[in-house]
């Protein structure tokens, strides 16, 4: 495997890239026989010339590549036969009953994508599935999804309490500028719940450190009245419990999420904002039910960073976009409406890291260089094989359930 390609992203609102120019030079120095072809793009966060200056070949034609890297799903019509592709296919959460099939790029028909991949004898490796033996991902965009999602959610909250919103994250263009802007804001008496304990949640919590919002415990969140803005973090053990009230065990929850129920509704009556930063499995419980929204009279904003459509946050009926990041729903009918004093505000952008593409892609590419290339160009320790969804025109054994999905 001597020639690697970077495909142009099909979404005009996604400026990300799997590798930034810095990584090109790093890889060419490390693997002397390697060639890297970059498909030209007007939307990518780094210009074509920057890649060329670091040793990449700029060429529309990727037919000579052995391995082709992208970020989001690739349009079926541009897939090349018998190639190895690595990208986020957003098929990991798809179940035989089609649940979670809405995740990923809006308008992308994943059945058509998978059919075309099989038809063209493509080997598909998914970043989402490159994990260790405890199912922990080696790398991803999660941290920056948490950072930007938190910024957007707090910005929406400022609007709902009648304050002047901050510039959008993509307008500021860097993490440092986000931190500078947020440090001057006053969120009055906001009471915020942050769910999760993974990469996304860690990004959210990291960003909250630069605000004037104080962290309190879950118990304090429900029992104390605060005159200043506060937040509490509910890890997985804090927002779900076993149906039999047995002691929480994370590995058991990962293996048997259907044995658990949500306890978030114990906290929502006290919250003015929810930032959902947890990982959700389609077999896991929803964190609340739509019909209960009208009871949470203080809740003004839901920042759904997870963005699983009709998933753990049932008010997320659709993803929003970087250009138009917010929408509002009626608390009784649950339908989307124009903003009013009683509407519930939703932030559900599905490609948050693309608002800070240079920062997020540098971190993501670091992961590819360290955790993918040594095991795909030299000897695989099993991680690449486990992440391979299709090979030789068929689904690999761990992904055979997708036959039921594409044939329904």
C-alpha cells in the first residue's frame, strides 16, 4: 500500500479533512515509499497549495490510490471499485429494525451507500469502530464536538434571556477566541445539566472551565437555590439506573443497556438548560419523554450535542445546521414553531467540529497518524480488522446484521 488519497468532502458546510498539511510532511518523512494524493477542494479548511507545499500531489483523479480517506459519508456515485476507504459511515448504530438509521449526513441514503460499497467490492473501514478491547475509541472529533456544542448552547441561552449573543464559533475561527469570548459572559442564575463522561462530555466540561459558571454536585443541584450560574455533570451512573436498583456497573450497562432506565427526570424540573454530551446506544433508554416537557417549566434550552434523531433526546426531531443552528418547539404539541416566550429552544448541529475545522482536524489527524497508519501500513493488532465493515463484496461477520437493514 503505497498511495493514499484524501477525498473532497461532499457537504459544502463541512470544511473538515482527515489530515492537515502538517500530517502530510510527517507521514512522508516516516514512510519513505508513501505518496499522498489530495483531491482539490474549495471548501476544505486548508488550501490545496498548503498540502502541495508539504509534499502532497494535488489531483482530481484518485484511481491510483490504494487507500482513500474521508471524514463524512461519501456519495455512492463517486466511490471507486475495489478500493479501501476509511470514513464515518454512520452505520454502527443502525439496528435491523432501522432504528438510529437517521444518524449521519441529512439526505444520505445509507442503504444505497452500503449497496454500492458491496457492489463495487469496496473494503470499508469506519473510524467509529477503531476501538480498544474495552470498546473505547482511540481518537475522534468528540472533544471539539463538546467544545463547540457547549459554546453554541450557551450562546442560545444568552438569546433566550434577552442578552446579546456572541459571534458564532465559525466566525471566530479558533478555540482561543471562543475561550476569550465566553469568559466575559454573565449567565445570571442558569442551572445547567451536562450528561456524559466520554470525549464529548470532557470537551463540554473543559470549555465550561473558561466560563463564570460554577460546578456543583448533583445533590446540590436539586436541593440548593443559587443566585449565580451553576452546572452539574451527570456521568452515565448519574443519569441511568438498573431496573432492579442493583449497583451500577458501566461494563454491564454497555453490554445490556436495555436493562436500565433514565433518572434524568429527577433533575430536569430544576434545570434551565440541558447539554446532552453522552454516548447513546439505540437499546439504551430515552433520557425523558416528550409528554413530560411541559412539566419542566424552568427549562429554556436543550443543547443536544449527541444529535441522535428521535434518540435519547426525543425533542431532537431533526439536525440543525451551522448556518441555522437553532429551532424551537411547542411544549404541548412538540411541533416546531416560531420562537416565543414559552417555546423550548433546541441546538442540534450535527457537524459541530466543522465550526473549528483547523483545530479539530489537527487533533483528529494526530489520531490517524498514531492509531491507524502503523496498523494499516505495517502490522495490524486487530483494531483495523474489527473496524472493517465490508470486504470482498460482503459484510464482515460482526456486521452481518446490516444485511437485514439494507434488505428491508
